[in-house]
């Protein structure tokens, strides 16, 4: 996949031209008309595939099946994997119609609120200081903070997000439903 990208926001006045622009420059390298899948994406990062030999559909499905989404375990802060594009359980992880391929990535995160960690850490540091007369610093404080995060992780609420990926091999484009590269 090429390093050149173009971000499109459908609320703006983007005119349906694929204009690849390297970062940090004010000039366009190439422009070509293409069809916008407006109903599928709120935002899109578009990548141009310059040279790619598409693998067989069965090979792609086999790789996706090996990376199927599994929910976060009790002590796991994040999990990512592929899910069915249409949302049907035990369906295909890849949809292909007329040379267009659609995939869906699911990411689950269990954020532990930093304010809760900070207050518990402060309580424990104060207790240790009261017991021993010395406040832990540096490595000891960091280890204590990590232990608190690990302790709170099973009680954290999981947040899921989905990202659609549309591959148009004929046009040499990959559309990712995302507002930024992060």
C-alpha cells in the first residue's frame, strides 16, 4: 500500500477526485475520477495500491479466520480481530461482490480511569509512608501503579469500535473508515 493518502470528509466540498498528496507539500501528484461510497463511510482514509498481486479469496479467508475477534479477557486491556461485515454470527469474514471486497475490524478496549488509579495510588503511597516512615518513589511507585491498574482491569467496562475496510482491486484503492491514521 502506498504511503500517500488523502483524507475525505463528506461534509466538505470534496469533488470526487482522487488526489494523492505527499505530506508536507502543497502540490498534487495525480488526480483521477472515482465513485464515492457515501453510504458506507463517515470519514475515509484512501490508499492507492501501486502494485499488488491479489491472493486467492480462500487464502485471505484463511488468514482472517486465524485472526478472528475474541473479547478481552479479565486481565487483558485490549483485543482486536476481524468480524463479519454484515454482523451475522458465524458468517463470512469477507464479503466480495463484483470485485469489491469488504472487511470489518473490531477493537475492544478496557480503559481504567486515570483519576481512579491516581487516587488509589496516592492512598497506598500514603499508607506505606505512614507504616515505614518513607514514601516509595521511582521504580517502586511505578510497580505499585501497574499493580493497581492490573487489579482494576477486570472491573473496567469494555468499549468496542468497528472499522470498515473496502478494497477495490480494479481501481487500486483501499478505503478505511477512519478520521485519522491513529
